[in-house]
């Protein structure tokens, strides 16, 4: 694109722009070298209302023109929150709003992603006239708004289309999964009050929304689940891990303490996973010294339970690297009446460099943990697909434990 022409658009210099258009035939059709953007892309980006009006008068077809990323000027307007520009563009060619860029994202998606409520409302009004697909809306718009914590956008979309609560991405994650993973408490509460059964849905990795909240240590959100979906605390993972196992495995001390408080009177703390490991096995194996001390001294957990290999938590500690912290924990175990198993002499535990348990192994129950908490983030994916797959109904995901607490069911817990 001619540099003088480009500068005129950036500076909203209408005098120079008009002069160049008259003097140089075809200059209006020039594009930038790097992004292949048209003059209308640039004017929409910089919010030049007068410039946009003049360009669409001269070249109305340019509203649907695509740049290198297959984005139209409407994408640019939504990205920059240029409401007046968007109004002008939609008046000329409303159907251009449905065009998708190279990552299959519409302008509607861009507006939801950035939380631009005024632009979302404009596109919602457009959907009344041309339908939501033509307006560029799909389920990914709603999910990205929930993931980014754009509460007002989530609320507006739900008011328009209440069925959006049932939408999932290609990994089976609902909006509630995304909100719990990112810690957006207000959105979590909005979704729970709309449909508490959302809390009981598993994604394709076998996790419920509450599982993700626990794995990320979002204690305030856990409190909302106590009153909003008490039953969800009894849902386990594919490995039969309870929310207590997850809190320990991901090192979320505050979440563990909270769970101990609200689950008092239930059997949840004492449950064993598929391989017979209690939360104490996990705490010791993961080098969670503070958690281990808490579980021994502040709960009524049976510290001598053996897992499927016949190993106690003290056996695991005996095989750990010698340190001041481990010697302190050994003394704490002994004072509390801990015992070693008969199999301890043949048992060895391999600890990784980060002091997190190693990956799952059916043959080695005491070493079947996910390596670190970053895996939570990898389980919530981008929105590159247009149509959501059906909800995963893995036969490995477990139904609730039979011991349903009256405190959970009645929501009587007061923090």
C-alpha cells in the first residue's frame, strides 16, 4: 500500500485521503504488504468513523473483504470495540458478520472474547433479524466468554438463549468447567443457579467442574458448590479419587482444610482411590509436608491404612530422601501410633525431581499420580471446532459415594 495513503488512513486525514483517491486510480483497492488489509480494515481498526463512511460509500463490497487471516473489517471493529464503526458496517452488509477467520472464529467470537458488551448486544440484535448462525454466533462464543470471566456477556447470552448452559467443547468441557478452572466465581454462581446438574457432568478427561476448582485451589468457588450442588462433592474421578485426593495431589492446602471442615461427619476423607491410596499416601508421596502434618494432627484419618500393595504412608516416608522435614514427619507418625507394613522391606518409591508423584501405573498403585498441576490447564482447550461433540459418558467415571452427608444435602454449612 502507498505509504502516503496508509498514513492518511491512520491519521484520519480526510483531505489527503480524498485527494489521493481522485488523483490515483485504483489506490482504494490497495492492500498492506504484511497482513493484506484493505483501507476499510485499517479505518475500522483505528476507529475513523468519517473515513469508514467514505470507504463504504466508494466500495461497499469491501465490508466482506478478507485479509491474510481471513478476517473482515467487522472482525477489526469488534476487536477494537468500535461500536459506531460496527453499526456502519452492519448496515451495509450484515451477512459479512458470519465470516470465519483462519482459526474458525467469527466477529461475534472476538466480541465475546474481549468482553465488549455493547458490541455483543449489537450482534444479538442482528441475530433477531438474520438468525444467530448468520450473525456469527456458535457455542464457542459462550464458552470463551465464560473462560475469560466476561460476566456481563455470559449473562446477556444466557438471557437470550438459556440452552447455552448445555453447550460443551470438543473435550466435553462446559462453561461451568471453564469458569471453575479459571476461578470466575460470579459466573460459576450464575451457572449453578441456572442448572445445578451442570456440576455433575464429566468432561472427556473424567473431571467434573468441582474437580477443576479443587485442582486449582479455588476455595471461594468450593463454598458456592456447598450450597449450589452438594452432591457433586461425592463424585470421584476415573481413578476413584475424591476431591480430597485432588486437593492433596495438586498441593492446594487451603482447599484441603476447607474440605475437611465442610465434610466433617462424612466418610469422604477416609476414602481410598482405585489403588487403595488414602490422601495421606498421596501427601507423603508428593512431599506435601504441611498437608501430611495437618492430616495426622488435625483429622481423625486412620494413618495405618494400607493401599493395594500393602503399603502404609509411613512406609512411603521411610523410602524418601533423608531430610529434616522427613525426620520430623517420621517422629510425628510414631507419636500418632503409625506402623510399618510387613512388605516395607521390599518396597521402594521413586520420587521425581519436583517431588510430585509419577504418572499412573496399574501395576504400581502407590505411584499412579499425575505429575503436576499444569495438566489442569491442558485439559481445557481452545475453541477451534464449530460443532460440539456429545458429552463424554465414560464408563470409568464413578457415580457418587453412598455416604451422602446431611450437611451437604441441606446446605447447612456456614463458614
